[in-house]
C-alpha cells in the first residue's frame, strides 16, 4: 500500500472510478449466464461442440465477478 497520502488518495479515487465503471455493466452477468445457457442447450440439441462455445463465456463471467471482488477488497485496504 502506498505510504504517501497523495498517492493513496489518488489510488482510492481510481479504484472508486473502476468500481463505478464495472457497476455500469450490470447487464454483463445476466448476458454471460444467458450465453452459457444457450451454449449448453445447443450442445444438447445440436452437437457437443457447442459446449466449447460456452467456455469463453464462463471465463468472462468469472473474470467479471473476480474483478469486482478484487476491487472491493482493494478499496477496503486503501481505506484502512
């Protein structure tokens, strides 16, 4: 964590900006879930190759949720 108060304040402001930017992407989680469900359905109805299409969507979902959690933890560390 930065020892300089100015750097810490700038870091806090940047983290808050990132959290608000991700908050504006509220539609991303339902969209990834729908795409994963669609890929699973197509894998059952059409061919199993469609299950591979769900992997990038699952990765993006995990990335989105993990980034949000990581930014909130960083905000708490900077506030302490």
